[in-house]
């Protein structure tokens, strides 16, 4: 089994057909098929089911794919750090749920150190991927939040993934609305006040999405829901449809949104604890230490 074979498996899983995957990988379709058959024979599992309609990942394949992604990710980190970077660039990466303050702290840390050569990454992603990224050290630091409704599940995952959680702040639940929203002048809102407007939710897209939601009141039965995976898309929906989202109320000025949104306290409360995670016994890099200092200033 080789890293190249693992990359082939990941590409095929993200394609609609072997022909499409072969085109992406710049190899012939027969050669690609033969490589996968050799891998399946070596592992004694069936990764893909093939038919005239295309390819489908099997149950065994889904499990193997999760390990393949981790292995390739780790290989790419090693390759980038030790093979592709003879000049010893500074490296740092952070994964987070959808929090603007985490990005602002990232920018401030970069400016403060101002290394002449570096390779940094910031991943704004799903809760399960934040946990996985720190667990596999794809990211040094993760920014994550939990509420009373999912606290037990999240803390269980911290233990299972060998992660340490460090709280930054506790916040009341707030609604985010466009500054021209019909209810924008209210000092406090209830979910009943908002029932005629769409709730714009971040789509976790995982089988454990209910338990891993980054939003308070995730167990509430919203009558109108629009799910999105992109911050700009969510903002556009909220502005044009008078939608709203729910979060911590911890707002920092965003260059892209230019103070177009405000936060209003909710009557219904599901307080949020926000913090950062590290792999247990991890020794912080210099930029990691500065990044956490900036997070604490913002929070």
C-alpha cells in the first residue's frame, strides 16, 4: 500500500465515475482500475462497488476512506515541512467553527511576528473536523464551542481524542440579524418573535450533526430553516430574506460585512462556552502561543 494509492482512493470517492477520477489524476482509466483492484486484494476488502451507473463507496470503503484521509493529510504535512521547504519556513495552522474573532486573532498573530518566510493555514469547518484536525495535528489549535445540550457529548469526544479544552469565555445566546431587519431595534427577542423569519443554520453535514452543533438551541423546532456552509452565503440570505442566526453575540468588526449585522439577546437561553483545544501534552509553537494571547484579548 502506498500514499499514491490512498490519494487515488480519495479522488475516486470524490468523483462520479472512474473516468472522471482518471482524468483528475492524469492516468488512464484501466491503470487506475488495476491499481485499486491491487489495493483491495492486498487489504482483502471491497472499497468500491462498480456498476454501469458509476461507483459507490462500500461500508468497508467508508471506514478505510476515513483512515486514508488522515494518513494522506499527515504525509502532506511531513512533505511540506521537511521535503518541500528546504528554507525551513515557519508553519502554523488552526481549525475552527465559524467565528470571526478566531480569524482576527490569526491575522493579528501573523502581523505581530512577521516572519520573513512562512506557510500558514486556517480552516473554518465542521465541529467533527475541528476535533479531527487537532487530533491528527493537521492543526495545532482548534477553536470550538459547546452548549448545555451537547456539553456531555463534546467532553466525551475530548477524552476519546486525547484533547485538552481551555475555556475562553461564556456567553448568553443571541440572535444575529441584519441591521435593517424589522426587529433590529429590539433590546431582546424571543424565538416566537422570529418565527416568521428563516433561521439560517450552519450545516454540519454529518450523522452526529445534532450533537455537534455549534449553535445554541439546536434542539428547538424551527419552522423555517435554511442551511448553509458558507459565511458569505449566510450573510446574503440573512440580509435579503430578513433571516437570523443564533450564536454567542461575541462580535468583532469584519472587513467583509462592514458592521451590517447586530446581535440581540434572546429570551430563550442556552449559554455557550467557547474555548480552544490542543492535543494533550502539546508544546505550543511561538506563533501558537501568540495566537492564544490574541484570542484572550478578543474574548
